[in-house]
């Protein structure tokens, strides 16, 4: 079975971005050394683990609660912010088969966006983990925009559209706004798909708004739901199920 689409949105954490190569204790150690506080490495590693216990995964912390890393783990030290961001990018990977799949989708004429649960206030491109990752991995040429609860970033000129501000993936209001946005461009949700790993934020609320849903299990498998249309464990699987739909 194949589906014909005009637009696809990709989740970021544990999807586009694979944290397999990330060793958080090493990153924190590097930051502590760089700011002249090597004696606090164990303390700060412990604080980071406390955050993981609270929110469930490091990926959720990085995408949605990044301010706590700086304010709680690193005591609000401004110099730690840029060092931490740079060090973690050295270890983050792209999801399995991602770039090959993106090249294929672009050839099919399908428009691509990142749909991320980013909760920090947006600044210039490259100042948040999502756009920094997209830039550092050379993915800007594939994606038009990053849609977040803080606004929509145009990756071509860096402008920010605030009509998405305050909407979330889990509540579904971000998908409501996204569906309206796509319809204004001549794209119906039924001609669109959301790719992500989490049922509660990427799959079920998107399905309820009429989007096709593709669950990515290449990093972690959260189980199935009747709201899942397709399951892939490698982004190259998209080449078998997705074709472009001409306007």
C-alpha cells in the first residue's frame, strides 16, 4: 500500500535526531571543565539524572525543558549555555536513513517541515537545539520551516510567525493551526502526514485532525495504536510507502 502526499511533518527528538551517540555525562564533564569547575562534575551529572527521572527521558528535557538544564544543572551560568549546546551537537546523530529519504521525498515534490515540541522562546536561527541541529547536519536544504509552540521559523529567511505560539502537539491545538495553514496553501490534511515516535504528541492528535500518521520506531518503540497508519524503523522505508501527489 502506498499513499500520495503533498506535505510531511517530522518530529525532532528521537526521530530526526537520534541521541544514541550522546553521552550526557561526558558532555556535562566537558562543560564543567570548560567553565573552570571540574570539581562539580558528579554533582551536575546527578542533577541531570534528577531531571530525567522527573520528565522521563533526556530527549524530552532537551526539546521541551532546556531552561532547566541551564538554571538547575548549571546554576544559570551563561557561559555554560553555548558550551553545552556546542558539545552536544558533536554527539547527536541523524535518524536511520534520514538524508537518503529526504532526498527522495524532495524529488517527489513533497514539501517538508519539522514539527517540534520546542518550549523555549525562539531567537535567531541556530540558538535552539532544533535549528542548530538542522544547520549543523546540512538539512536546511530539505526543510522549509520548523513549527513549534513558540512560533513557526522560516528556514529560508529566519523569520518567525507567531500564530502558532501557545499551541501544543499533545493538546492538538498546534495541529489545528497547522491544518488551517496548509489548507490556505491548497493542501488538505488528508494529503499530509506526520512522522514521529510518540503516540500522545505525534500520532493520535494528528490523526484526529485528518493527517496520515507514520510511527518511527528506529530509536524507541512506544507500542501501537489504531491511530497509526504505517510503522517504519528506518526513514528509507518511506520510499516504499510514500509518493508525491501532484497539485
